[in-house]
């Protein structure tokens, strides 16, 4: 037998207590003191969604993010390049595409020129595609960024990267960071609401997850039909008094457990039970659009009975009025690997009027200055055509992370300006590049945060939305 094992067998509990200098009495005293100390310092319930200030006073109090999942083509909507028409059918110079990773086409694929006519609008003279007739009427209220770029070139990672600052699911989303930092001014609706239209979302529910933040900061997805949230209506036989008594009983038990453990997820549970009870009144009222005037419904192009992007935008305005902090509307369907003209005509018809109406409506109600509206996707599209007979694809465009466009309005953003530029082919950025982390930093700045200081400790280190990157785009701030 190992001599070391022999020595271990000789050590008794009496030897241990004697040699380490801790007797049974001292251990008992330590336990009593810890119990008494725990009773004195047990955390009282604090609502994790209580409103609190940012690092400074931000111009924006709320955000409505219109996320065009699938990636609209900047070349056909926002960034007119006549040189592409001259090169139509020819390959780009090899020096332009050198080192570029492409998803479905070869680097020597033929160029395809802009598929829509462009014209200049407003006092700013902003050049916009004919596919966006409603946006063209509000160009002096928006800031158009033509120099966005990202690190990801496939949809799910790029969408996750834009929403969470990381390409792999598991990090908190922008809306979660905003509500963690600011809390919420309403107790009748969730602070962070998610709506979706179109054909589904590649990135899935990780796009509005709270990640390692307490789950109270997760986005609440509202349904397009029926009850906005499952089970918001009581089943037959359950009256409000019985439900209130049940919630109070469960709440008392949860409070006892919270006092004993201080677990933030119990605080989340307490807040959610109360929120769910109040939402049985507030959510149906929110979703009932009969109080809206015909003029407002016509402005958005909204049929209250039909789920649509227009209805989602009108609901977003109603949520902001009621104190919701962050609204994400995902419109999936822009992935035009084939028939970019048909794809973009359809999606612009579904989104253009309501997007512009949202800005107009917020402005006339005095809410635009304190509400930041952002519109855009996860990356751009190539100037080269995608055609693949085997996949049934023709006259489309591939993924392009090196350059794309998005626009913002309100909430501390300078109106009627264009920021950044791409080269004559719309392929590379030539002035004022804006990385996804820069967009995130700017959005947080408008809400009143220094993105480097808005952190949360998890797994032994401090995390932030922008990771170790990002700069506020000061040139676009009002």
C-alpha cells in the first residue's frame, strides 16, 4: 500500500479539529453568526424593471428597430451606382474581389446593374430608389448610412451578430441591454416587445434573448393573431378574485424563497406573475385598434383585422406611447438570391408605407425626438448577379458583408444627412466605415449609455454589447 495512504488512514476527525485549530464550539459559533448575519442582510424584493437613469441623459427614451431580415439590396434601394449599368454582364476586376468570401457565386460572376430607377428628393437631395416611394417623402427626417459593414456573411450568424454583438447565440440582445440599463416606465406591458412578419426569422429566438442577463430582460414575442400572448385570457370558471388569491399565495412563497437565497431569477418570477396579471387588461386594449382614426389607419395602410407589417408598426407606436422601452419588428423575406426585382417590389410594398408612416406619426405626436427608429438588415447584396439553373435561381444577388445601407430617424440622430460612401461599384467602403459594433455603440449612446461602461459580469469577466470594439458615430448625432 502507498505510504501516503497509510498516513491518511491515521488521521481522525479529532486530529483534524486539533491540527487546524478549529474546535466544534468555534464551528457552531460561526454557523450561528452566519445565520444571524444572513437574516439581517437578506435582500428585500426590488423590481428589476424599476426605471433608473443611464450614464447621462440620452436623447432617446425608446427604440423601434425595424429589422429587414434576409438583407435588402443597398444597390437597388439606397446606393445608386450608374457604373454598374455600364459594366452589366461583365466581371468585376479581380483586384476588387480578391480575398472576398462569397456564399453562392464565384468572384468572376457577371455584374448586374441597378434594377430600379433612382431620383433625388427633399431639401437634402437624397437619392432613393423608385421602389421606396413613401420613404422618398420623409428623406429630410432620416439619416441614411451608406457605409455599414459586418463580420458575418450568412444570415443566422449575421442577424445574431447585429442583435447581440456576437455571432453565436447566447449573448444578450440590444433590447435586453437597453432594458437592463434603463428599466421600464410601464408596469402594465413588457419593457421589450418583439413582433414578426414575413416568412420567419433565420436567427430564431436568440435574437431577442437576454443571454446571461436575468431572464426578466428577455424580449416578449407578441403573436399576430388571437391573444397577443398565450393564456392571457382566463379559462372558463376562473374569475379575477380567485386568480388574484392564487397569485398572492404563490407570491408569498416566492418572497420567502427570495429572502432565503437572493436568486435574481426569483425576482424575475415575482415580476412576471404581476405583469401577466396586469397584461390581461393592458394587452387586449393595446392590440385593439378600433380607437385609431381612419386617417391614421390609412396613413399606415393598415387593416386592423389583418396581420401585417403595417399593423406591427402601428402597434409599435402605441407601445411607445404606453411606456414600452424597446420594440423589435422583424420582417423576414429579403433574401433575393433569385428575382431581386420581384422580391424587392413585394417587400417594399409590404414595408415602405408603414415605415414612413411610423416616422410621420411619431413626429406629429411629438414622440420622434425621444424615439429612435432604425431600419435595415444584416448585410448587403453583391453587385454581381446570382444565377444557378440547378437551384432555379436567376437575376438575384448574393450575400455581401463588406458594404450595405441602413437608415435611422429621431432619438438624437441628425436628420436629412447621408453618412459614408462606397466605391463606384458599391462593393467596398471608401469613406466613414460604420461597423455593426459602431451602430450598437451609437444606439446605446442615444439612450444615454457609454457602451464601454454598460457591462454585466458573467463567467468570471465583464461583458458588454460591443465586446471590445465599437465607436459612437458622432457625425450622425443631432
